[in-house]
């Protein structure tokens, strides 16, 4: 079992981006659970690596591939089997004007993941949003445009 | 400068409980800022050690001294100067029935602090609540009782 280090946490997220399932399974347990915070349509526990990947696909669609995470720091407690990675996240809803600053269009939050590791793999993840981000991001996840019309997504 | 370790993070919170300002200043910078998450009446940045202590006094009053934090884990990145402590928090609003489970009465959340350290002291803290805790805790912080009457606090 490899040691839990900040580099291993970064490698786990990098593996998600490869699309290579065997590579993902080096870090993410097949039976993991992942919680998206809040109470919007996509919030709550997503079950299994497949459930988590389906959620990530949804994020890609809603954001038109614009979701960006800029890492601030990664912390680990190897003995307890926990890691936390803090990130600045930014995403524009698909179809929104590029210069929109409405929270219905623009996600602009600092957030983190609390990951629990067992036998070298992530078995549980919980996303958490800092400050008033849970309120503003609930608008981003909603099907509303700033004028109250429902969009297709 | 002492090394940033999980034990030092625990000692910082223990110092807050002593009421000894000199002891607190071993860990908490005089000019620190501390963010309470959400958008309720006590949310946002509290400025300076005095502002932070005034907020803690408010918590003590609103909870009638029942606020309890059970630590789950502490993580550090000494190089970057960050710590995170994850806790189960529980508190009953002052004057509420002891067996009430209403979110207007009972705070029952998992939350964490992101602390930024400089020269051995905490210069910035941000509270963050996991899951749907920001929504339920907003009710706890409100001046409402479950029947919509405003309480004195």
C-alpha cells in the first residue's frame, strides 16, 4: 500500500481526467460514495465509482466543459486516512453569455473535498463549499436563467 | 517557530477555552480574521482576535453553553501553512426543549475549520459545514422558533 501524501491525492484527481478506468481504480474504490453538498437536484450521495463518474459527466454537460479547479493546498492525515484538497472552482453554465457574472450563470467559489482512504484507495468523498458558496452555487445548479425562465438542462 | 502538527492545532483550540489571552496569543494572531459560513445574522468575517472572541461569546449565549465539538481528524500541510480540523458539532438553542429535533432548536452537523498559519500563529480561519448543514444550520441561527414566533435572542 502506497503512503498517503499530497502527491497521491493530486494523482487521484489526475487519474479521473484520463478516462482510464484501471488507472482510476488505483486510487478510487469501486464502491466509493461521494457527496455533493446542498439540496439541489444533483446534491447528495452518489454511489459507486460509476455513480460518481455519472455525476462528473453531468457537471461536464451543465458547464459545457468549462469547469476549472485551481488547487490552493492539499492536506493529509495518513494515520487517520483522511485528505483534504482546497480549490478555487469556476464554471460557466453551458449557453450562458461569456461575460455574465450572475450566480445563475457563473460558479465562482472556493471549495474542498474531504476524502477518506482505506487500503490506499478513496472509499468516501464529501464536497464542501466555503463562505456563502452553498447559497450562490444552488442558483448555478438550478434550471433557472437569471430572468426566471427554465433552461433546457 | 514551532512546527505545525495536529497536536498544535488541538492546542490552539484548547487555548481558546482557557480564557487566558496570553495563552491564546501563542496560537491565534491578534489580527486574525475568522469566517462563519452562510448568510445568517452572524455569518461572514469576524475581524481580529477580539471580534472572534465576541462571536464565540454569542455562540455561548445562543446555545446556552451546550455547544459541543467532537473531533474526527486533524490534517496539516506544514509547508503551505494550512490546517483542517473536522468535527461533529451539536448544540441546543437556549430555552429549547431538551428532546427537540427541530433544526430551529438542534444544531447537529459535521463541520470543519480551514486555518491558515503564519509565523506559528493562525492568521485566517474559515468555518465550513458539510452536506446540507448550511441550510439546516441557517434555521438554528435564525431568531425563529419552529412555530415562526421570534425568540428573544
